[in-house]
C-alpha cells in the first residue's frame, strides 16, 4: 500500500525536476551554443530562440575554417581520433596487465605483495608534471618521445592503478571455494582464472575499464608534454579555438558535443555493468 | 611572362608603385586577381633570391613550435614562399596559447632537439636566455649568413632593444653586452579602444588622462546603455599588470624596481606609484566590470565586441580584432592614444612582442637562421600585415606602406594612435628572473585593494616588503 501523500509526491517531482535542470542545463546550453554563431552567442541578453547554423560542425568535420587570411586547417577530428585511440589502447593494455595482477594480489600472499600494490597506487598521488619532466628526458634518450607507444605506456600511470585496485576488490569478494572446486576437477590455475574468476568479476572489470577510459579520455598534460601537435587529444585540441583574435564559442561548444559522444555512448552501453559493478564492490556482506 | 606585366611587377618590387596601383595596372592588362597574386609572390621571391644564396640549405627540414595566433596563421599562409625561396622543407607544431608556454618550457628544459625555431615573448626569454636554451642571434645578424635585404634598421628600434638583454638583473634592455634572444615579429601597444556608438550617444570624446577617463567611464556606467565604463584585465596573473596598468603607471613616473647598492629594491610604494594606483583602483571600483578579478584578455575583448563595455585600456590589436571580427560592434570601435598623466607630454606604453627565437638544441642552426631571416623580413611582414592579421607589424617599412595604411585607416584613429604612441612604446619592466612571481603578486595585491580588503597605501607597502624579501631570498 502506498502511503505517500499527494503533496509529498508533488514535492518529490519538483525536487527531481530542479536537480535535473541543475545538472543538465549546462549540457543543454552547450548543445544550443553549438548551433549558433559567435555573434548570436555573445548577444546580451542571451536568447533561447535563434536561427540555427551547422557551420560550427561543418568546420570541425571538414577540418577547414574560412577566415580573412584564407582557409585554415583544423585538426579537431584528428585530435578526436587520438583521444579514442590512446584511451582505448591504454585501457586494453591496462586490462591485459592489470586484471591478472589484481587476481594475484587478491588470491596469493607473496613477498612484497602489498608494497608493490601500494607503489602502483602511489603513482596516482604524484603530480603529473613531477613525473613528466624526467620522463621527457628519458623518452628523448630512448626514442620514445612523440610516439604513440610512449604515450600508451605513460597512460598506464592513469589506467593501471585504477584497474588493479578496483578489480582486486571484486576478486576478493568472490568466494575462492568455487575456484578450489574447479581446481579439484583437475584444471590449472590459468584455466580457473579465465573460466571462473574473470567471468564472475566481469561487472567489476567493466566498471574499472570504463572509469579508466574516462580518466584517460580526460587527460590533458601527458600528450601535451610528450607528444607533438599530431598526437594531441581533444582536451588540448579544443583549446585551439581560443585565440588572441577571440574565442570561437560556437566551435568550442560543437567540439565539446562531439568529444563527449564516445564516452556517453560507452557509458550508456555499459551502464548496467557499471551500476552493478560499483554497487557490488561497495557492499560487503 | 609578358613584358608589360613584368615591368609593372618590377616597379612594385622596386618600391616605385603601390600594391593597389599594381593590381589596377594588371587588371587593365587582363590579368585576374588570383593570377596577379601568384605572379606577385613569384616576383617577390625572385627579388629576394637575387643577391643572396637562399638555396644554401636546400633539402634541410626544419621544425617550428608555434602558438595558435593570427600572426602564426599569416605565416603559415605564406610558408610556400619560404619553401620555394630556400628549397627547404618545413613543418610545425601549433599549440593553443593557454598551454603554449608549458610546451615550450618542457621542450627547452628537456634539451629536446625536436624544434629549431619557436615563438616567444621577451619576458619568457629572461628565463630561457640566461639558462642557455636560446641562441644569441647577434652571432648571425652580423655574419655573412645574413642577406643584405634583411634590414635591421627597419625593425622598430624599441622592439629590437626590448628583445635583447645581458642576463644581469637590472641591466637595461638593449644595453651594453645585451644578447639578442629573439627577433620581433609583430607586437601590441596599449591605447584606448572605445565604442563610438556609446560615446556618440553620450556626446563623449575619447579620454585624455586618468581623471578624464574615470569621469567618462562613470558616465557610461550610469547611463542606460546597458554597458559598464572601462574594461581592463584583473585576473591573478602577470597579464593583469603589463598592459594598461603598467603603461599608466610609468606615465606617472613610477617604476617597478630601483637599484640601491647593487641590489634591486621594489618601488611599487613610491609616491608616484601610490598616486597612480589610487586612481586605477578607483576607476575599477566605480566603472569597471563586476567580475573584474576574473578578467583576462578574452573577457576584456569580448565585452568590447559585444557592446558590454564603453571602452578598454588594453592592446590596440585587441580592439582591432573586435572591430574586424564576427562581433556585434564590428565597425563601431575607435582608437585613441592615451597619456595617463595630465602633466606628461607624450604617451608611454608597455608592449608585448611576439618574437621568433632559435633553440640552442637545434642541430641545424644555420638553416634555422635562414628561416628567421625570412619570417622577419620586410616582404613577409608586409604579406602578413596586408593579407593576414599580422598587426602591429614590427617593421617601419610596413607602417609606411600605402596599402597597409589604407587597410588600417578603416579603423578610426588606429594609425594616429600608433604614430603618437610608438615612440614611447617599449618594455618598461626591469628585467629580472622573478618577473612572473613579482607581477602575479602585484596583481593579487591589486585584487585586494579593489575588493577594499586593504587600503591602497598599506597594500602597496605590504607588496613592496614581500617582493623585497623574495628578491633577497633569491640573492637579487
């Protein structure tokens, strides 16, 4: 039986509406801006109704901006590809390395095990610039400067600790008895890991993978310092619309819309795993 | 090429004919605009190549580090001319301004040989030069590797001096033993850019000095124009100090440091400095933007372009971009020189100079010098100034060019303010390695004074004390 009074229902709905507007309004406004020219955006007071233009998206996608000097090259779509490639590859590498490591930390007690796990986590505490300048010298020496391989390696500083520490929690939550039973049937540790442990921890792995992807996608400083202009992600690329001649707000808004699409699509797809995975890890029973 | 066309182009290259006359003449001969431009670029390239072996480094590949800026855009638009002239290949990395100097500092401090030449400002070279990261270009300027057409005397002398320093804190820029850390490319000086529509509606004339400025700004703020009086920068950054603020400050006879017993001592609390700062703070409190403490180049410019401010005391090129870009007030912006101190006779303006430098870690310095020569040449500066937005150019010959004058003349008062201000336009800061710390603290002190957290008099005394301690700790 529902004991909620009509007043309470109305209050709840209004409160939900206010919260939704509070969180979604900036995104809604950015979407509107992406269909306006700079002059329309900077009007005082701003207007919700306007004649929409696709020129911002056209300039970004075609990679060409017509200005008084002539046609200028925009590299935004290449930046978008860089973000996608660097984030995806880094997460895949981190999963390949991190999931077995997380399993080992969860299941086995070995010498310096906790120290190694904590060292991995401590990398997350260090300010990136502190790491990057010595790394930059080292990369120059060994020829990894301005290479995708070098960047994917450095991106492990973001992805690997996250995956190891989140996935380790999930493995610890799964009862080892199931694995022991499977082992008694004559299967190896490797078979047990791939056929029992990984499928059971899949929601946790998906959640850790998605979080790592978001962190890698949002990274700014690694490629900036270690890569040349053709290796830059969207986070750096979007700043190209801020120039001394003015800020191209419309193009920045269109760039934001395009750059959140991959993460949004992935988050929507993995939403079920994400909620399940995060809540499983959070509740101990 | 036909004889008549060739003669016309030779006359232009030889300086006997303006670009407009040339194009009119070619038009009469039936040569279209695109073909005329091609022929012209070809002729300019040939003229440059006539007396100098530009092909000496043919086949070399150079890499540049550039900031995303209209000056860089203008250079990129002309880069084919350099390739054709020298037979060199060239590529560039272009980074947004917000992160550009982080990239430069990282590249130079890691001794990377990836970049041969880079864009910089003079203030940055006070760190990069003495650290041994940049080449002293005097070695090249006075050598046989320099074309006779690269006319050093044509570069505005104040700018050339502002880009050179001995490395000894307190030594005058361009003084004895100064090293040329970079070459001026194009610059900005500080004047009043005002909204003609608002000024006409209130029957105002451009202000002549500080008190006049405050009066006009207050009138605009109190009027029903939906605009505040005066836009200036206010964020906690060195960029708040160097434009209008420092220009007005030196007009009142104040300086940032004085030399006492061989040591630099902060002079922000001198009587002249206090007098000017009182007026500056009052101006912002009574007629500045509401969120002044967050204002950077972008907010100041946007407000002028959107009609949200009546005037700005900032870079002339900032007003130029708002007057010629995709803005509401396009065509409505006027320019006027400004003598902050009513007792002074001529304007004084600090400057920001986008300059080109050579990395000391480049493995092909001679070839890099060829690029620097070309990029700072009369020919390229003129191309950038006419075909691109390379304003204000660093060469006098471009300012004397009829086509450039005709272009800039469409911006009311622009050429006049340049002529009056440029003789007193140079870097007025005392060169020293703590430049960015000092100016950031200065901006933070201004914020406290504008917010009335501390009286101006007391705030400046505190600032001078704090800076003196920092200088002492740094052994300066």
